[in-house]
């Protein structure tokens, strides 16, 4: 579905990322004006190549600078996707995690309120719900995402800000630059070198990138139609999690190649997610349309 009526303006954080870049492309296709916030001295040439019409704002790290960016963009909706993702952190990661996942987002909220920009689509993670608990962070990354949500709660209660948080599971699709599972499996299939993995019993919940982007567009639509009160949270889930071993089998079958996996050579990580969060609400008006096998086919066809 498309967001109709008058031309809209989007301000995106994380537009250089996999999901953010696809979201920007979708919004351009629907005739939005699209602005992106990047860090000072960031290499924006990949953004310019893909989206020459994108308006890019460099953030100098200050709250004052963020206020100026939002004032210039005048967004109808802000899409907050930027974050520092780390499965396991080191001592040296503390400051970057706090700056990226808490400070930057808080500056964004303050800038929105100062400029009377009151519609936010925020990005959370299913890893805020280890072992299906109402809140239990898998790692420090997930804890910082929750910390931002707690700060967001103040702004929605104390101001006119309305927000909708989409909690993502694993995302995949063509031309994904992230060193994630399918990137590793593709390399293994091509080189035919033995790849060590865990026992493979953990369940994986995968959502194809087009479906993920549709969730963000639907979230924006609900905000612009004034169907969001204060802050609401939803799970962007396939509702069809499968064991990692089965996922690898399906991938090998779709690409018609044998994958030399050595199962059980690696131990599970501390706080490994064996069963994904399954109690989150589904975003009204959204459901995943692309099944796993179809998604893999699309991914591999376009990636060739």
C-alpha cells in the first residue's frame, strides 16, 4: 500500500544501513521528500550514488546541531533506525554504545519537540525480550535500546510526541552488506570450505526486507492518520521461526548446493536466543507476505 494524499517529508536516521537504505528507496518511490542524518565526516558517496535526490544533514554531535537539522528538514515523520549493534561488547564499546543508542536518540527527541515534529517511528529489537520475558535484554545493545524507550516514554507523556516502536527480528534480502548468516552461507557454498557452527537447535525468525520496509511505511501511515496514542510497540515477526539447521537445509536446497557445515563445533553464545520472542503484538494492517523460500530465491537472484 502507498501513503496517499499530499507530499510528505521523511527524516531518516540510519539511512546508510541495510533497512534504512531500502526504506529511503521505498519512500522516494512514493514521492516523499527524504532527508537523512549522518555523522560528521561520514562517507556519504554510497548514499549519493543510490539516492541522488536525498538531502543529507551532517550531525556535529551536539543537541543544538540536531535541533537545526530537524528545523531545516521539517519532517512529517521521523524514522529512527540508527544504532550501534554489537552481539557482545568489549570495555571500549561502552561509550560508543551509549552515544549511538541513547544520547543520539535523546537529542533527536528533544529536537523534534522543539520543532513541533511529533511523529516518530522508532526501531527496537526482539532481543529486548530474552526467554520471552516482558523485558530481559539479551546483551548490552538490547539494554541500550530499552533505555532509549524509557526516555522516549517521558517525551510522549510530557509533550505532544506520538511514537510507534517496531521491534525487529532477523532481516534479510539482496545486496546485504552485513556479515550475517546468509552472507556466510553464500561464501561457504561458493568456496566449499568447512564452516563451523553451533549445534543449530536455536529457532530463527526471518523477515524479508520488503516486508520490513512495509511495516515502517504502515507505521508512518498510522501516525499520520492519528491512530497512535502516545507510544505503541509492535513485533515485526514472520511468526514462522525455524531451527537453524532447517534454515541451512532450505537455503542449500534453494541454491542447489551442498553446504559443508560442521554442526556442534562451536558452543552457543552466552545468553543465546534459543526461542525468539513470540508474545509481541502484530502491527495493525501489516503481515509478512514473502515466505522464506521465496525470499531466498529473490535474494539470490538479485544478488547474482
